[in-house]
C-alpha cells in the first residue's frame, strides 16, 4: 500500500479495527503513518483506553456503529440519560451521540437511508454538551461490543 502512495495512486492510508497492542507492533514496521483508524465506538462501547492513544500519535479516530449499529439503535437512542440530554437541548438522541463523539475529537460515520435522518445527523454545530453532560454519557460505557471484524 505504501508503494501505491509513493506512486501517487493513493493519497492516504487508513486502518480499521486496530487497537493499542496491534498498533504498537505495526507502526514501527511502516514508513507512512496511517491517516485514520476506524473502530467501533458508541456510548456502550467507548474505547476510552484506545482513543487517546491513537490521537496522541496524530492519527484521526473514526467511529463506526456510532448509533450502536443496526439492531441496537433503539436501546441507545432510547437510553434515559441520552434522551434527557437530548430533551434539554431540543435535539434528537442521535444528534447527542454524534455531538459527544465530535467533542471527543472522534469523526463519526452514521449510516442512514432516510433523508430526514441524514439531514438531522449533519446538524451538530449549533449546540454543545457541557462537561457534566459529557461525563454522564462517558459513564454509560459497559464495554458492550456489537460486532467483531
Ligand atoms: N470498519 C468496520 O469494520 C465497520 C463495521 C461496521 C460498520 N462500519 C461502517 O459504519 C457505518 C455505520 O454503520 P451502520 O449504519 O451499520 O450503524 P449506525 O450508524 O450505528 O446505525 C445505523 C442505523 O441507525 C439509524 N439512524 C441513522 N440516523 C438516525 C437518526 N438520526 N435517528 C434515528 N435513527 C437513525 C439508521 O436507520 P435509517 O436508515 O432509518 O436512518 C440505521 O438503522 C457504515 O458506513 C458502515 O459501513 C464499519
């Protein structure tokens, strides 16, 4: 892949489903630092040990399944804490989860085939979560991974 970057065929490289141990082994073996690592991240699976490590390397962290992934969204979007914070800001639970990621410096890629949801998921920049609200969502972590790749 590095050869394709050098040849100008690829602009940047990224990894998916890589964690601290894997990165510590892998990075010394490559000359081009990956631009991004894409991992499962949502309030019930927060990767709080992994995110700061990847960010400290200057690598962007991107979260997949930000809303829990298909089959799990109802529980996350209906979570009492998230719903309360959403009500306080007059936005949806999905927007609260996406904004929580952005405030942690995590890029999010919610999936949707609903134009209203897609529009809603881009409206994240006219409100912000307080430190207390961030802490309440951080406290929801239960190490509950929804998929393995
Ligand atoms: N790298 C990896 O190993 C990996 C693994 C899994 C997934 N991914 C990627 O992660 C991305 C997201 O995955 P995903 O779509 O499965 O999970 P997701 O974003 O957590 O959840 C998508 C579900 O949330 C619903 N949704 C989206 N916006 C909503 C809103 N504003 N209000 C209510 N419901 C909303 C969608 O329904 P509607 O269609 O009705 O909006 C859909 O059912 C995809 O690009 C996927 O390719 C990567």
